[in-house]
């Protein structure tokens, strides 16, 4: 153990810098990809996967076109070898290491013809000492070969081994390739209900060769292969709201390749992003673990010298650069790295409901919500899935653009779904800057998993690496063990094999508690952990036990509320019946699928396939009935395509246009309108819950974006184009919203105003009834109603008894406009602002409404760089501004309604492309959908 005061500053200034190990970035080598049996050999890249290199070389067509998801199965079922002759290596280095930050997935690696290792986990970092091989290697430029096996075939081989574990029927969610649970690889690579099954293989992350140089410090070189920085309040433990008055503790721990010695120390400097030095630290200690080659230091930071980091909409996002140096003595630096950090606490609070909460009317049970810097807040967001089937082409620029849309959409949290890949650092970096909380998950989902020693050891390595790698990002909000495990998977076992429930529960706990909890809690005091994305939370939490978490499962008391909720109902008949929605503390998944736009379909379909039920479209719809591609129980009424058609006909319109492409486009749009309306209704319901007995504090809809062009739950299409949903969610996630809650049995409408501001807001509400021609109806509505809404709360503005007031009118020719204007302040701000929101209500269904031509027009205002949209003749429902294929445009507002005579200014931002499209913009509304 070494001890340092604040003397590191001068020590570093006077130090002799040693370069560290010589690092060869293998991205700079020239690579080939080959398959001997098929006589294929093409130039390749690193990082990459076989599909991308084969496509670039013209060996295969664009994998996203047409039915290539099926036609390219041979690529997924072949071995692929990446090879490169490595130039410039020194033959007299003391040691030489191969370092891979990610190999997808099964490999056999040779160097200079000698076997080095085999790997079997996409999510681990691997490093191998090849010094001896290199010394004995004859000839120049030793050959590095990585032979990738077929994960699809190997999964089946593993599953078929004698004595291999099995699970009851339907525990494994079935998609295109089965047995994915045996493979530590992105689970959605095997197919998912929103995505293709390419099962890619290749060196998907950067790779390096490290050599020590031949200077005098040869033996002193180290390379930092992974870094943990954990910033928490003194005394803090995971899952427990910490004392916000305590100093910050910063735990720094570096995993190195190279030779550490007892007595080596860590020095650090903390600066703001302008480089201003922050004198905030106190004495710290360094410890060295020579077994794991890890050097760790802990320092206390005076909280007065650093500013708090807040999520989007709740404050600012100050970040700091932490420069960490490994020192030998006072003069020699062995390695230096810089991590950008932030100071915040984020806790998933699942503690029992307190007396003061009961006194306010909160239902008994347990909490289930996030607190940032000790503050409750309403989490608004969606679920993130892999934005591409091939991660090497997901650039920081793409994530920046996607996250820009998240911010524009008034979201502050994304749940990064459990069966993709651990997010790259640049994704957390962008989230750190923008203030997007990333609820992160280990990559397990919709299955139960093996628990043999080899599998668990493999998972432990993966989890240890990933937890340490990303912990310093202030945007990291949570670790969850996996997707839908307790509510869905254990539930299936309980139903289909109840006599085996205890066995599978014990296995579940072995992986998701006994293996993953230490992986998180031994590395992080700042981040909470929950074993399953959706669950009833913990029953007890006690850090004096070896396993601090005991889960509640179904041990519930009637009348009490506990966990978070996940809700899907494909019977669209019941879509708008609020009492079907789950009442819980937080909603982490809910949704319904829709078609992408014509413009997106045109990217991948032949013109002849541009009709709603073309076989290519049907086959790109992977939302099969439960049971997967099993034709014996194929029920047309539950097929994904049928669900969309029925919902559109029932609630929106039945387009029947003469022009087949226009008709197709209208159908796609109609499914999007239903989707948007359905999500809006649910978001409003969950948000209102913040002021109901459930004290509901979060709504994350399924799903933010698309992985390809297909019918899915996404709000943003593959190339970034927004569906109606993303606009509607943007509106529904405004701070203050007014919303109708209709009870069809009583024919009664309650209108609520909900606010997620942190202090009381006051203002007014107004109502007017119209017919579809836009004439006010002779229905007595209340005059302006004053309202007050508490902090993160809701208030009922008015109740309408339709039996009494709508007698004179037919319901399909009456719509209610409602609006609210309130004064309030944004969190962490003391400037009073005006918040406005408007909404509409109609019954029974838009498909039955007596729509009239609203006389819509749109004009581009060259000077103001905006559009003007006007409805001259009637009420325009679901106004939609459309633009041609190519660019990606974010309108300030879209999918809105206009009153007769209303003219709205609509600004926009071009997210991709130039302004060439402005003259080709069109505008339509619900009325246009049903025109021939
Ligand atoms: C395919 O790859 C796997 C994993 O690297 C390897 O074990 C196997 O021998 C390879 N097969 C062939 C024919 O190259
Ligand atoms: C299993 O199913 C039974 C019967 O529906 C139910 O009472 C019990 O709570 C379930 N147990 C779990 C742990 O889900
Ligand atoms: C159910 O929870 C209660 C506490 O609420 C606890 O005393 C009891 O042991 C639990 N039962 C089981 C089977 O875990
Ligand atoms: C298809 O589904 C039925 C039950 O609906 C099941 O008995 C059968 O095993 C399934 N077939 C396959 C190949 O999964
Ligand atoms: C269901 O779909 C299949 C295949 O598309 C079709 O042959 C069959 O007639 C349909 N059944 C019903 C009841 O619509
Ligand atoms: C409508 O009101 C009835 C009677 O209060 C109630 O039972 C029902 O759950 C309500 N329905 C909805 C959708 O709120």
C-alpha cells in the first residue's frame, strides 16, 4: 500500500515519461476474409463482421434488401477466417500480447501458424501473450489468423450434447435460429420479433498488438486495458438512497497488461472541460493486486468544488476530465489515461413505502422509481435496441443523431434492452453530454440460461469487464440482469412445469443473483442492480448477508403495489380501455407495432412488392404468433400483419385509393396513426399515475428505433425518419399535459392535467366542443377553469357526463378541444415559464367520424425557414407533413390537429441532407386517408 498526499502534482511535472507499451492498432493492418470451401477471399477490415466485408467486395448483395435475411443464411452457417500479416513487430521485445476488445463469437486464433487460443464470448476482452511464438517465428510479418465458427451451428451442437440442460416448452422465446441461450452473443442476432437473423461473425471491436519497447525502461511498461472509476457518496451502498451531504469518494481501479510492482502508485488530476484544475481531492491510498494485475486508489472529493450532473430537462450536465497516471516512485510514469466523469447519484429505490408516503395517499407496498441526486423525478423515454444488425457500422455520428431525436422528443431515459450488445463507450459519452440516463442490462433475455461452471465463469468474466468499463459514465443509471425474466420466463415455468419451478428458480438465482450481483457490487457502489427488467423488486435487502438481495417474486399482499410493469395486448378492440392497463410504480415496456413509411420500404423492396400483404413484407414481419414459426398453431387473427390491419380499420380508417402505391402508403400511415394514438393514451395514463395511489414515476415505451426496415414497434425508422409515434410521444412527454380519460360504460369523461415539474404550477383549462366542420357546438362548457397541480402530480380539471350534454348531437360529429396554460418553473431553475398543452377527444372511433375536407395547405417560408400549415374549412385531425425519400427532417411539430381557420408555424431541423426537399413537402390529415 502506498500513501500520497497532494504531492502528486509536482511529482507528475518532474516525471520521466515512459511511452508505455508500443501499441499496434490492428485496424491499420491489411486484412483478408476467406472461406476455403467456398473459394472466397476478399479484402477485409477490422473491426468488422463477415457480412459487411462480403458486401463491400460484391460477393453478397446488400443484406438488408428484400429477403436476404433468409437468402444469406449460408453466410451465418459458414466459417470465416480473418487473416493479416503483421508488419513492424520487434523480434527482441521481451513480451508481445494480442489484445482483442471483442470477437464475435467462436474463434480459433493462430499466430505464425501456432495455435494461440479459442474464444467463445462476444462480450469479453481477450489478451494473449504471444512473445514466445513471435521469437520462434520464421520469416517476416507473422500471420495472425482468426477462424470464426458459425454461432448458429455451434449453438445447435451445444444444445445436442448428451446430458445438456433443457427447459420446459416455450421458456425459450423462439425466433429464427434456436438455442441462442447457450451462446454468449447478442441474442437478437438469432432473430427477434422486430429484427432479422444474420448471426454475424467477425472481429467486431478494435484489436491491438502490444510490445514493450527496447529503451531502458523496458521492464516498466504497462498498458491499461480497462478502467473502473466509481464515484459515490461516502458510505453509499448500491440500491440505497445515499446521504447527499457526504463528500464524494472516487474509486479508481486500472486493469493493466505489463508488469506492476508493489509500491507503484496512482496519481490523478481532475479538471473541468476547459482544463481548469479542480483542487478537490484529499489523501488517497493505492493498492496493488498482482494476481489480477490491477492497481486501485481511492480518494475523497470535496463536493463544494464540483457541480452536480443532471439528466435532460432537470438541470445541466457538467463533466470533468480525470487524468490517471500509474507512477513508479516519484519520477516515472508507466501509463496515463483520461476518463471523462460526472458527479451524481442515481438510485433505483425499491424500499418499502414510508409512512409519510402513505399519509399522502400512496398505496402500500414498495417503491420502484429512480432518484437522481436524491430527487424523485418522472422518467420519460423509450427502449433502445441495437440500431443495426451489424454493430461495426454504428458510428458515433449515428448515435449522436439518434440521441438528438431522443432529446427533441423530451425524453430523459432509455432502457438499453438486454439482448443486444453492451453499449460502446461513445454511446455513453454522447448520453453523458446530452443528459440521457441509460438503464443498462446484461445480455440475457426471453429464455432461461445454463448454469454449469464453464458458462457461469464465462459470464463472470464478461460482467466484470463490462461493469468496470462503463461505470464512470454519469449517464449509467442501472444494471438489470436481463429482459422479462421474472414476469415472463419464471411465469412460463410456473404455468407449464410447476413441479420443476423450484429447480429453475434456483438456477435463475444462481446466475442472476449469485453470479451477477457480486460482479456489480464488488465494482460499483454507485449503481443499483435488479435481476430482471420487470419484477416486483426486492423483498429484503441486507448487505451483511453474502447475498444482499432477496427477491419478492409473487409474495404480494392484496392491495399493495410493488414493481414495474410490461404490457402488450394485441387485441386492438380493447386498446383504449384504460382499465386494461397495468397499475404499477413504473412502466418499462408497452407497445404495438406499425408499418414504416413508404419511403423506408422503398429502400429495400422492389416496386412490385409495395403492397400491404406482399409476401416480402409478410416475411419481414417477424412478429409471429407466440410459438415462433410453428405453422401448426398459426392463427391468422393474431398474426402481426392482421393485428395492424384490424387496428387501423377499427380505429383510424380503411384506405382504398386507386393508385396502388398511394394506397399502400396510406395503409402504412394508418397503422402508424393507430400506434401513436395507442401509445399516447397509455403514456397519459401512466403519467397521470404520478398523482394516483400507485405514485407511478416512469414510462418507457417499446421501442425507440428500428434495426431495419420492417413492421415493428419503433418510433424512428432505420434511417432516422420519425414515425407519427415519435412526434406524439414528444408531445405526450411535455412537462405539463392535459388528457382525457373516457369511461365508455358510464359515458363519462374525466380530464386531468399532469405535471412533472418539481414545484407547484398554476393556471387555467379551457374546453370547446366542435362539429367536424369546425363550428362550435351549442353545448354548455365550463368557462375557464383555474387549476393548481402539485409537484410531479396530477389534478382533475373537469368531468363531463356525455349522457347529459351530447343529447342534441350525434357522437361521430362532435369533438372536444381542451387546452391548458400554466405557470411553473423547470427543475433546478428559478425562472417562471409558461407551459401550454392541448388535446382532443372524440368518440366512438375516428373510423366512424363524420370527417370533412379541412381545406389544408402548407407553404414554405423562405425567410423564416419554417412552414405554415393552415386548415381553412374544417377540423384537421392528425395533420401529417410528409417529405420525399432521402433527407431526414425533424419538424417541430407533426401529427397535430388544427381548428378551422387555425394557421400554425412549424419549424424544422434537417438531421440529414440539405434543403432540396422543401418544395416537395406535402400535407394531409385523417380525411385524406379515406379519399379514393
Ligand atoms: C470453424 O470455426 C470453429 C471455431 O473457430 C472451429 O472450431 C472449427 O474447426 C472451424 N471449422 C472449419 C472447417 O474451419
Ligand atoms: C405460480 O402459479 C400459481 C398459480 O397461478 C400462483 O398462485 C403463484 O403465485 C405462482 N408463483 C410464482 C412464483 O409465480
Ligand atoms: C413473504 O413475505 C413475508 C414478508 O412480507 C415474509 O415474512 C415471508 O417469509 C415471505 N414468504 C416467502 C415464501 O418468501
Ligand atoms: C408447435 O406447437 C405445438 C403446440 O401448439 C407443439 O406441440 C409443437 O411441439 C410445436 N412444434 C415445434 C416444431 O415447435
Ligand atoms: C390464414 O392464412 C393462410 C395463409 O396465408 C390462408 O391459407 C388461410 O386461408 C387463412 N385462414 C383464415 C381462416 O383466414
Ligand atoms: C368505468 O366505471 C366503472 C364504474 O365505476 C368501472 O367499474 C370501470 O372500471 C370504469 N372503466 C374505465 C375504463 O375506467
